[in-house]
C-alpha cells in the first residue's frame, strides 16, 4: 500500500516537473473547421410551415486568437461563419397561401465569441476546457423577388446568444511554432472540430 502511494506521488511530481519544459510563447492564432448541429434547429424552424425542401450546409469555419495569462489560463476571441442552402419545392407565404415552384434560400450565421480556457501542458501535449460567450448574427437571402416569407423573416437579421462550452480540447505541438488538435464542444458554434494553431 505504501509502495503504491509512493509511486503515485512520484508520478504526480513528475507531471508537474515536466511543466518546466513548456514553450515560452504567449500568443496563439489559428483556424478551426467544425461540424455544427444548427441544421437540426433550422429544420425545426422551417417545419412549422410544413414545407417541402432539401437542405445542405458548409462546415463551420473559425479564426481565433488567444493569449496566455499565466501557466494555466488563456483569454481570447473567435469569429465563425457557416452558410446553409435550402431549396424549396413549395412554401406558405405571409398570407397563408401555399405557393409551388422551386426557389433557393441561403442562410448565413456569423458567431463572435470571447472565451476563457483553462489548460494543462505535458511536454508536447496540451489539454484545455472552458466557456465561450458571444453573439450569433443571422442573415438570409433568396433568389426570388418576393421575399415577404414567414420562414425567411424568422431568420433574417436575427441576433441570438452565442454561448458554448469547450468540454475538451487536445493539441499536439511537435515544434514550438505550430500545433494541431481536435476539440469537443457543447452548443455554439460547433460540436466537434479540427484545429491548426501558430504560436508566437
């Protein structure tokens, strides 16, 4: 029992000592490509009108910057963009009349967030987690002249909270200037993503 406790203590001390091998950069900037669940939510909004449509969307593209405040905390911001295309076969206009005929609508979502991540580094590996707080800005456009449509009005120019939580981010840093990683999130702007970062 004593031997197991001693081994555990030595391993914990070794982990903390390894932090002395950390890189001395204080800033990082990079890009993330992620997958969101917003298409599910958008389908729920459109479903109220009993529409016939097909849906396609791009991944979420994010540019980001963070600065290390100390050996365990970073503060920064990120800007994300995603577009979604919907092709309607029929729709209900604002007068409640069913209209037939194909037309396309493009929805764009822009998310601006500030974030605070706690992190822990072991040699070339870094683990991080923390909240994201900001705004989600929506826009919508169609390829038809008559844009007075209920489902377009619901989305166009909407401003919503852009709140999310980084549950776990894992980065591998083979050289001092670059790291690659992946992360799992709750809510905005994506649920899973891959990241490339530059450190300076």
